[in-house]
C-alpha cells in the first residue's frame, strides 16, 4: 500500500508538471516531491549496485549533512503519505 501510494504521489506530481498546473502546489509540495523523487532514484540505483549511493557520493565528506538529507527525504515520504490520505 505504501509503495503504491508513493508511486501515485510521484506520478501525480510528474503529471502536474507536464500539464503546467500551478494550482494547489505550494513550495512544500514541490520540495517534498523533489526529495521523494531523489530518494526513489537513490534507492533504485542502490538496488542495481550497492555502491551507487548518490547522496553518499556527493555528501560523503559531510556525514552530518548526509544525515540531514536522509532525514528530509524521510520526512518528505511522510508528507507524501499525508497528501495521499488527505486526497
């Protein structure tokens, strides 16, 4: 259910971008959508090859910033769940 809901959130986000809709999307929606996409791509790359952790590659020398990014991606996932249940 969670994967289906996250997938639906990402697809609706992409469709809104394609259609050029600006209704009902505030800054938090955009940031959360982008972070969910980044997190999904990172997990997908890690599934292909476990050494392809893009966040770690970019922020590996700053472990505190890396943990903050992971935390923000997690919070964005929770926000995606909230938006799915709300709609």
